[in-house]
C-alpha cells in the first residue's frame, strides 16, 4: 500500500497504468519506435520468438507454431514441455536508469538516448481514482509507459 501526500491510500496492484498524453507525444513515440525497431532489427537484437518486433509476423503465428509442435509431439509420442511467462508486473518494475544503461550498452546513443531518457526519467503522473478524483502530480521513475508505442520494444 502506498500513500500519496497522506491524502489517499492506494493498493497499486489494484490499478493498471496507461499512458494518456498529447497526440503529438504519441506520434513522436511512434516515430522513435519505428526508428528503434529498424535499428534493433538491423543489429540482430530482436528475438525471433517475439513476433511483435518483426515485420509481417503476428500473434496468431505463435498459436499456429504451438499447434504444430503439439501435433508433432503427438505423432512421435514424445512429451512436449511449454513455458508461459506472465510479465504483467514487469512493465511496472523496470527502473528508468537501468533501461537507459542497457540501451547505452547496446550502443543506442546521442540525441536518441537523451530523448528516451527525458521521456522516462522526467515522467510526471497523476492517479485518477474513481471515488477520490485526481491526485496531485508526482514523479514516476520506474516502469515503461503502458500504452506507449515504445514500451514493448523497450521492455
């Protein structure tokens, strides 16, 4: 449980944050995402199993691949082991400084890295509580912005 300026107490696990901001900020994030995606693809940094990062691949492709593996396993009468990971809280727990350090190690640099750092390190948020209303603003220096075009790739 967390208290904001002593006024309202929140159990943050009960809330899901989303990024709601100016349309220009969203367009800017889309441009950065397209550039970072292209750069990551050129440098072989996108995992082949993560279809979100590859052009012309879709989530349904993953289901088809799993179905084929199940059918092959049945035909060969061999066991098939699968691992599914629930990453819902991971988006909220990525510290901004760690994100920027990892990007720097991957050789994302210059204006691009500074721009991402400012977008995440200087993030000011409000909480809109259904019964209590909107809280006063406070800094959020952790987590990628849910709802931002950049977040899946940055994560």
